[in-house]
């Protein structure tokens, strides 16, 4: 403990704790329920930057993106009731994506609790199934203790969100209390026997395959993981929206499983005789609705590495469970070497298979034609050839993201920010957080028209704080992914999925951003060059509105084709 002898407000004790824990950025939307904390932040501008958003969901998403980018807890402040409800989406994403996040919520005064006072909510009940821990601080003297615990819980084991409720009168009142020391991450380390057994299983395999994913990675861990992969010459597929753990240019990277995976990659996964899952939960999207592997016992020999012991065996039984932090596992794996054995050569006996898998991935990187004057596949090829390797691409949810995930090659750790939770509206807040954290790197946000309208007001935030991001709005005048499912299940019965959109360019210009509409493929490259130049020179966002033929719903199928197939299968007879 760090001793103090003078009285401080609860708000000051809280902000002093944030300084001790190394917080340098806070995302918030101010509310009267935590004015004392805002006042303390006003006196801490030399250490903590406060970013004020236009919506609490955006503040929470920015904090979640910060947690992904840094491995440190993203910090968000919102007010009680409506503010907490809006911020819940960020908590849910942090939970499903295993991202460290601490959400501070203003609360009604302690004397009013239990009376359904104005905007009162029981936060342990509201967030109890979503956050790793939820606490309401009823005494200012306990702030150092409980904030320290919040940070420890957020980063230790499987990272995730913590919610801390702050009664208004507690923050405004004074107290004398000692400060806690800075948090330290705690993680399990893999045992030597487990690592040796993993090595033996790999060396006995004929067709091994690695699926990498999950939260809790950092740059050194990804470098260690790469060394391990190279030493054993293993083919690596990425879990859903975890494509930046291994550089996609690396010869051992063979693609991603999740939404729109290559059919040949799916075949390879099913034909593998050993699956090494490093980090992923192996949830619904990564496993194609739990059909990629048999439940509960996969047909392949199975090794599952995860930071949370409660996740191991939750869905899939394995031949070997390894409970370890991903940094700790990767450090141990990087030092693992083959046993001296007759017949084991410098390159593994499955190196030909790795090369074939890589060749199949590269062959799948050439997009086919799509209807309409503007081809998204060609757009992605131009970006792949034009953007620097360290560019950060962000997106929310929608079918437009299939083109991004399928045809972009992510250049390494934290060049991808996308919610595995499937949350719409994530892309723009995440892009702003990324640009504020890495101002020298290019940041490109992809958003569908419906996705963009859930957070488009944050263009004002980007202008206010000088975040020169480039936003690509894919406009097909509908909620595309829902329309796709609608045509599959209820062909021709189109309802509740059409959109009447604003003039996106006029809207962007009203906020102070650059904007152009792009309606054919040839116009994209020069428009993108102008947008990049504006964002870099003016430190303000630039928006390109891409008008897409609504029939172009995925890189491999049109709505017309999906409807015809559904009618042929008899779905239209409902």
C-alpha cells in the first residue's frame, strides 16, 4: 500500500488509482452521477487523456478496442441507467472477445438505493452473467482495494470486462485512505509434462493443423508462437476474426475458419488427424455452428490450450488440455524442440501438405465477378496492394465484412479490430480508438450502411480529437446479412430488411469530414487516394460511400441464386 495522510474526495481517490494502474486514456460520456470523478480527471490531464464520445455504446466500444490493442484494461465511464444500458454492448463484446475492460458507472446516492430512484439499476443483477465481476463501492476508503481488484480480474486468466458502480455521494464525499500498488497480471503456466506430451502428439501426427485465436495475446507472444510454428512447420488457420495473430503473408498461414471459410480449408480441418487449438473458445462461429468437430468428442486427436480452466472441456473433450495464459504457452512452445529420432529431418514429413494448404489459400484470394458496376473484390485487391502492412482495418457486423476477411491479408498483431460477438456499430469507434493510440498508422474502417448508422455520429468525435481515419461505407440499402438469411428461409418474402438511407456524403461533410460517393470500380482507386491524403493532412476523417448492387450478397453467391436454391428446396411453400 502507498500511504497517504490527507483527505481526498472519492473521485480523486479513484483517479489517483487510475494513475497508479497506468491508465493513460479514458473514454466517457459525462453524467451528473460521477461529476466528482470528472472533476478529478480535469486535474489529471497531464497523465490521463479523456475522450468524450457522442454515445455511451461508442465509448464502451472504444475502450474495448483499446483493450484489444494494448492488452491493458480499456477504461470507460458512463452514467447510471440509460448510460449503463447503452454501454452494455461494449461489455458483451469484451466478454465474448476476451478483452480486458473496466466500466465505471455512476450510481444513485447510497441513501436512495432500493427505492427505484431516478435511473437506478441493480448492476450486479444487470451485468452478472456478462462481466467477470461486478461490484458497487459503498465506501470511498475501499476504492483503492476494489479498483485494484477490478484491474487484476480484468487481465488475469481469461481477460474480460469488470463493472464498477460508483454511488454519487460516495464519490463526492471525503476520506483518508492509502493507495494500492499497480496491478500485476496473473496467468497459469504450462507444465513441462504437458508440453512434452504435446510435442509427442505432434510428432506422431500425419496431418496436424493448428487453429489459433482467443484473447490475451501480445506482440511478443505472437512472435513466440510464430517461432514454434516454424520449428514444427505447422499449418495455421485463424479462428473467427483472429486473423492478425499470425502474419497472413507467412508461408504457414492457410486461412481462417468462421464466416465464409474456404470449403477446401474446411475439408482440411475435417481430414486432420490432430487439431491443436491455441487460445480459441471454439465457439459457434469458428466451428460453423458446432458442426466442424463432433460434440462432445472430436473425431481428430485434440489438444486445447486456454487461459480459463472452466473453458477446457466446456464443449469439446480433448486428449490433452493445457491451462495456460497464451503469453506463457507461446514462450514455452518457442523453446520446444523435436526429440532426436531416426527419420526426422530438418523439415517435417508434412511440409508438402503445408505448402499445398498455403497454395490453396492463395488461390482462394482471387475474387470472382460480382453483379453491379462496383466490384468489392476489386476494391479489396486494391487495398491489399496499396495499404502498408501495419495498417489497421476495423469493421462491425454484416455481410460486407466477408469480403474484408476473405481477401485482405492482415500484416501481423493488431492489424484487425473486429468483434467476435458480431456487434454492429463497432467499426467506427474502434477505428477512432486505434488512430488515437497509433496516430502514425493508417486506420481504415469498413461499415455497412446499417452498421454505420449505429455509430456514425462518432465522426464528430473523430473531428474533435483529430483522428484521421478513412471510413468505407458499403451501401446496399438493406440489412444485408438478415436479408440473406431471409431469402434462404423465406424466399421472396422480403420484409423489415430494406433501408431508406440518408445522403452519407452530405452527412459526413456536416460533421467536418471529407466525403465522396463511389459508384463504379474504376473510380475507387483515385477516390481512396484523395481520402487517404485528406485524412493524413487534415487529421480529420474521410468517408467513401460505395454504392453496391443489392444482389451482391456474398463473394460466392447472389440473392437471386440463394432465392432460387431455397425455392427449389421447398422453403417457399411455408
